[in-house]
């Protein structure tokens, strides 16, 4: 374990006016290429929970301090060390726990991929709500090249892209360009490197303008119905729509639209 802070927590205005904030969680272990060590994953979990609990935080942004790598993925030293298998197995729960946290918290999470997104880090990116990527980066699952397999993130990959693309990623270890990843549905948007910062700011401001309450209800509905049969999903979603009708924010949104003004969300 380490006491060193491996992730910077940076609160910034989510837009030029107003009091809403964006929480930037900046992976900051550049000497290890932001490898997903146990301490880093523990800190990420803690900071995600902290950001999600802050009522002023409208958006969470995951990014990196490294100039070329978002994260190199799992900690390779831990893969081949001599700890008992049961000890390693227990530690592996950090990965699914992080993925579940990213998908279950109400606050929208943006992965601002300003460097290569590799191996287990691709799982983190795909568990986020949106992924915006620099044009120069690569994404992929090189685990097979060292005799491993991306077991933990395969479920996320298959939910983001087609079977054949997923199989190629995992079985060949080939890295995709950002443009290829966007075509495969792994990235929402690719931005020229010199425009990346402003593009992230614009995306954050766009999300911050929406009702945090309705975004949270929407995220929960997506997570709850992702794997349900169609009839069960429709029944659940009907109930969630009825719940939305009881909120002040829906009424405010309609009134603001009719009045041709910006809505003032009460988060109620």
C-alpha cells in the first residue's frame, strides 16, 4: 500500500456562470503509467463516492496527468507475484466494484481520454457514461500479448460493440486508433489534440445545464433495464416516467421551454 495520493481531486466551475461544479479526478501516477494498482483503485473508489455525494458537482471527469497515457491497465507486477491465489482473487473485486460504482452513481461521468486507454482502463472508460478522446490516442486490450486475457472487461466490451469487433480486440491485442474506436462504438467523440481541452469543457457545460435529478433517474433506469427482456424493461420504464412526472424539475423544464428562458433546476 502507499500513502501517496495517486489521483488529484480538482473542483472546477462546470460552466462560465452559476455555482455548479465539475469534479476532475486526474490519474496521477505517471512513473507507472497510471497502472491500476490496488492503492490507485481504492483512491478512485473513494473519490468517486466523494464527488457523487457533493450536491454542487454536476459532472465527474476522469482524465490523466500523463502526456501520452490515460492508464496502462492492470498492475503487471501483481499478475506474476508469489502471493497466494486466494489473496489475488480477493483483490480482483476492486475492478468490478469500480465499474459498478461508475454506472450506479447518479452523477454523469465523462472519461476524457487524453492518452492511451489500455487493458483494464478500457473497462473503466466503458463504464463511464460518455467517452471523449484525443485524436492521437489508442485504445485496446493487449493482455493476450503477455499470456493473459481481458476477462474482467469482456462483459463491458460486448455491451459497447459488436461480437466480431470485441473478439478481435481481445484475441489479437491489436490497438485501435481513436477514429476506429469511435466507429466501433467505444468512443462518443474524437477531437483534435489541440482542441481537446475546450471540447471537454464544452461537453461538461452541456451536461451541467441539465437537471441533475432527471439525469440521475435516467442513469438508474439505464442500469436497471440494460439486461432485462423488452416487456420487463418497458414496465419498469413506465414507472420511472410516472416518477419523473412528480418532480418539480420536469415542470420547471416545460415552463422554461415555453417561456424561452433557461431553466432553474431545484433538484426536486
